[in-house]
C-alpha cells in the first residue's frame, strides 16, 4: 500500500471518530417524566460545545414537538474542568441556551452545578434567571409533583 492511500484511509478513520465524538458529546436522553429530556454535560464545555448542545437540543425539540422540558445536568463537570472556564462565557452560553429553549416553548432546568461554578458566577456579579435544582433527582421529583404523577418502583 502506498503512503497516499494510507493517509487517505487514516483521514477517513479520523473523520468517523470525530463524528462519533460529536454525537456522544451531547447526548439527549428521554426522561421517565413524560415529554422531558435529560442532557448530561460533563468535561470541558466551551463555546463550541455549548453551540453543539444548543443545536442538538433544538433539532431534537424540532422533531419531537411534544418535548416540554429539558433538564441540563452539570453533575459531571469536575473541579479540573471548572479551572478552565471563562465564567462570563459560561454564563452567556447558559443564558442563551435558557432563552432559546423558552422561545421554543420548552422549559429549561439546570441541575448539578459545582459549588465552585456557583461561587465564581456569584462573586463575578453575574445574574442569571434560570431554574435550578441541586440534582436531577430533585428536578424529577418537582416535575412529577407538578404533573400529579409519582414514580412507582417495582
């Protein structure tokens, strides 16, 4: 095999891996609460990643028009990831995600913020008008209570 063909095969392989990474870096999971989705967020989340998340969620909502609530879970964002954040950009992205979904008629909920993220946002004097809960479980309990449903475990 010549080097040209080998390079082309490797480029194709890299492109397929990049596609897999993109698809798995912004998963959308239907929740046990009807018409609600979970979007787990972990690792570094810069502007490109938030743009991908926003695009994927909007595409999902466009296809699944019955979606009324989207829960974004930041539990997987660790302290190491927090050190890399520009908190102004982070809050801008969260605010854009929040406002975009509201325009679509979808209720955005944010859960699992790391205490360091919260401390940095508050100390920077940045004001966000978003609905938050300590964790995904708490948000589900609130949503179930609001809909008059309960979770039955077998």
